[in-house]
C-alpha cells in the first residue's frame, strides 16, 4: 500500500511538472504570436518601404508602402523580381551595395535610385541587413527604403540659386558683403576682396571693417549696421568717405538691408557698395 502511494505521488509530481512546462510553453507561444502580430502590423502600416529577399536577391515580401512607392498595384507584381533590377539605377551601384553588405553585414544610408513601374527614377536612401541562419549562412537581405526625391529636387533648386548668386557675386563690379549680428563678414564677393587687398574672399570671414578701414569709418559703419538690426530700417544710397592707406580719399554709395531668420528676427545684414570716387572728384572739380 505504501509503495503504491509512493508511485502515485511520484506520478502526480511528474504530472504537475509537465503542466507547468506546458503552461510555460503556451505563454511563450502566446508571447511569440503577439510579437509576430505586432511586427506584422508595423510591417504593413509603416509609411516606409520594408522589403525581404531570398539569398539570390529575389523579393519574397514587401509592404504596401513599398508597393505604392514603386507604382505597382499589388505585392504579387514585385515578388520574384530581383533587387538589382529594381533598386539600383545601374549595375555599379548594386556591386557597391553587395561589397558593403558582404564586408559589413549591413549597409546604411546608401543613396541610389529605384525604378518606378512607369520607368521614372526615384532618389532614395537604402538600408539593408543580411538575414542569417543560426549557422551564420546568409538567407538573403532585409531592410527599408526612404524616398528623398523631393529633398534632392530641393537641393538642386538651391544649388541653382547658389550658382546664380555666385555668378552675380563674382562678376558684378560693385562690392557685396554679408555680415552677422556682430558686423563680422560671413561672405564677400571678389570685388570686395580686391578692395581689401585679399587674394581670396574667404580670408575676410570673421573679420570686421576695423580690420580694413580706418577707425572712424569702421565705427560709423558698425553703428549704422547695429541700428539697421535693431530697427529693421535699411540704409539706402548713403555716401561714405574713407581714407586709403596711401592717403587718398575714396567715396562709396552704400545700401544695407537686414537679413531675417525664419522666426522673423534680424540676424545679419547684406550690403552693396558702389565706388563713386570719380563722380565725386568730377563734381568737386566742377565746383
């Protein structure tokens, strides 16, 4: 009787232990399913393109953001296509991507162009990772894509504006200069650099009029500029007279206006000055 009770007690302990293990496994499975559901929701609802390929680079899944970005009607139209046929504008880009992936196991912020279904090229930043088995053997790629076409177009427009400004700055005979709130030069054109006796316009950056003009002229200019910054009222066609190092006098007609930041605060000035020395000398001679 005692032996039978001992056996029953042992079986009961084993049964309880199994029930605990089963409950633990059920909890782990439930947790895994919840995580899978969570990640599936992220995958489908993400506004960023997410993709997964096999080891040969064929798409095996892609989210709706990716389908929409590339102009397709459904995921099925993309599944089976090769990543190199869609993601890269040319074979050289794909080679770079593959080399980086093999060397690092991941590629981040790789700028390239992907092909829209209609044939247009979209500027994107591509991030990719190697999907690996426990053994470490590659199963393919996964990652996400961020479109930057609008950003690139904006950059091109800004570059065109910058080129136009540079062309104007470098060829106009009048001196042009930009200053910060402390009246320090942040940019000058070639004519201004020549007036200062500089070989390169960048040499003036951070300096003030006190580095190049006599103290009286520099102080007057500084006070004018601080008033402009405080009041927002520009100075237009002000005749300025200064003495050169050789003792000769020169006259300038200067216009200075405030520069505003996006908050509407004056944080600098831009000025343009025209040398009117010959005109003033002729005027004085006539008198």
